[in-house]
């Protein structure tokens, strides 16, 4: 069973991921991880923090000579900004420096208020440090290993931005395999040039107005075998596990597989993907769908068609023109704390979603083709594909 956990505070020593249950024998090099860490940092709309950080993985356990060992893998992404916060984030001594100032004006929409009450804190910094999306650097590191594992089985995935604020991109006709190339050319990771330019304008205007803006990203996965996941139990359904992983990403408020919410106004005849036979054997078996409205799953199992997942992110809750709140010390009306932040982090979300989907799919791969080594998984995979292709 593949499991992962992360640890770390936004301005603490670093972000850490521990990945347990990963098979032995996967060849991995620093660039396989660092590439994605760098991609996550990009995107128009980010704030000053990304000029300080240059995220790189420090492999602390579980990899030797460029191969995974089969034991727990521990990775660190050290925070360069920590040097400016050593006093404020000191694990042993109460802070006395300029950053010791308590955060007592919780931001609407952030974890600040509920967290402070629930964890019996009078300083929201004790909450916001861990609630910060800086944590996603650890997820992206974990996801990088998982996507490398999936690549061994011919599975690949790419995410892109399809909406920022009111600007919606036209990308339905873009083939999945072209998404990476096209989105990499865009400052906002959008494959539609015109929409991308409008998205940049929206973010620029938003920053000028001291506001923040959210959006929607889409990820497509191709090369999946049919039959990952199961209809038999709620917690082993593929869609369910994907949705849970998506909703665990900071600021995510919605998830859709296939045409999801958009399809709710259609009748069944215009919704379901009609089935044909295609004799040329492929990873997904010889049955194909004429359309892909269901986004690659039926009965919460992969069909072999491209998996399509959309995720909606709310605007960042730190506003440079702060919203009304209550000072938790004086209990008087106040304005929310002003923290350095991003205007828009939707382009980064595309990379975080990809990584999170890769982790879930790797979990399902290990569950279905499981073994102690990648070679063993491949033998199991090949035998399964050979069997399904006979049908
Ligand atoms: C974040 C606030 C900003 C973001 C941060 C998430 O950080 P800071 O408060 O240091 O300016 O840049 O994201 C990252 C550091 C990152 O690497 O993604 C927040 O409040 O969630």
C-alpha cells in the first residue's frame, strides 16, 4: 500500500514528504523531481516569495545509487526564506524579533480563525504556517516519483489552466499530448493564446486593485489500463479517491470528473459514451468509447480512455485591501492581517493537481499490480494487459 505524509511550516526549515510502500528499482535522478518543483514555482501572479525560493529536493532516505530501495522515501525541500525567520520560527525559544508580532486578525477564508479556536492558540501564526500552500512543494516532490513510476507503464499526464476569474479558455479540442508543450509557452499555463493574454490582464488588474483571483485547472491522463479502482466499495473507487486528493489541496473548492457539473443539464442519450470495438490491441483493451464525457471512468474504474479532471480554486484569502474581521485579542472589529502573498496561484495549481493525481494513480497501480519491485509490477501488468486484450 502506498501512503504519503507531509510535514513542515511555510517559513520553517523546510517542507518534507515521506512516501511509504513505494516499489524498489525505480531509476530516479534529482532533475526528475527538481523540474516539477521549478514548474510549481512559476506562473504570472505569484508574489515576492518565489524570488527568494529555488526549490530543490534533498533526498534523505530510501534511494541509493539512483534507484529506489523499497523502503520509506524521505525528501526535503528546504526553505531559503527560513534564514529571515530563524527567530520567529525557532522551535525552542519564544520569538523576540520583529516577526514575533502575533497574528490576531484572522483572514476570512483562511484557516486562521477556526484553527486558532480549535487548537487553543492566541496567535494565528501557529495555524497559518502549516495551512499555507507552501506545503504543496512536498506533494509535488512525492508526485514526481509517482509520475516516473507511471511512465514505466506508458501513463502520462498534463495539466493546464482553463479559467482565471471571468476568462475561460477554449481548449476542448487540444489533444492531451499537446497540453504540456502549449501550456509551457504561456505565463499562466494556458493553451489558448488569446485567453492566456486576457488572464494575464485580469491578474494585473486584480493586483492593482489589491484583490486576488481564482480559477479552474484541467488535468488529462492518458495510457491508463482499464480497471483501476473498483465499484465494490466506497473507499476504493477511483473517482472517490481522486476527488478526496483534489479537495485536500489548499484553496480547492470543487472537483469534476469528465463533464461533471456541466453535464447535469443533458439527457442520458447525450451524455453516455457509446461503445465500439477497435481490434488494434491497446493498453485500455479493445473496447473504445465514441466520446469521453465520463472522463475516463465508468463505475469508478478506469476505462482506458483519457482521464479528465477539473479542479476549481477559490481566490487566495490574503487580500492587500483586507476584509473585515474580528481581533481575537480585543474582540473588536478589525481588518484582516496583511501578509505577503500571491495575487493568483492558479498556474501553480495545475502542477500540484498533476502531482496529486499521479500519487493516487500510483497508489492504484501498486494496489493492482503490486509487488516489491518495479520489475515485478511490470510482469503483473503485462499479464493483466495480455488477458484484458483477449476480451
Ligand atoms: C502562501 C503565501 C505566500 C506564498 C506561499 C503560500 O508565501 P509568503 O507568505 O512567504 O509570501 O508564496 O506559497 C509558497 C511559499 C509556495 O512556495 O507556494 C499562503 O499563505 O498560503
